[in-house]
């Protein structure tokens, strides 16, 4: 059992798994939207995150799997669609 982002052991696969199960139980269409940003965006931001904090967050990141929903969008800089999988 892995810990969720809040550090508890009650959610075996984190919050995405809870959403997936709930959607499956109700027959809902699940669309994952992931925002992929560059580090340059952070450096140019008015409220930038220190590099060591950003590295720590990236090291713990659990990138969503395409199998986690019916559809998945990956959005990059300036709202540009980088990837689209599944049927919308």
C-alpha cells in the first residue's frame, strides 16, 4: 500500500484511484487533464517557487496514466494542447 499525497495510508493508490472508482460505479465519463509547464514559467512568475522546493515536488510527482480515465488531455504552455487520447 502506498501513501497518498497527504501521507495517510487509507487511500491505497491516492486520490485519482478514488475518483476512478467513483466514476466507474456511476458509469461516468472520466477525463484527465494534466498541465505540463516548463521551469522557465516558474522563474518568470511574480511568485516563483524556489528551485529546491520545485525539485522536491517533481521527485514526488505521480504523472497520471492514460489508463486512469476514458480520455486524457495534456496541456502545455499558453494552453496549447500537447496530447489527446481517448474519445471525447
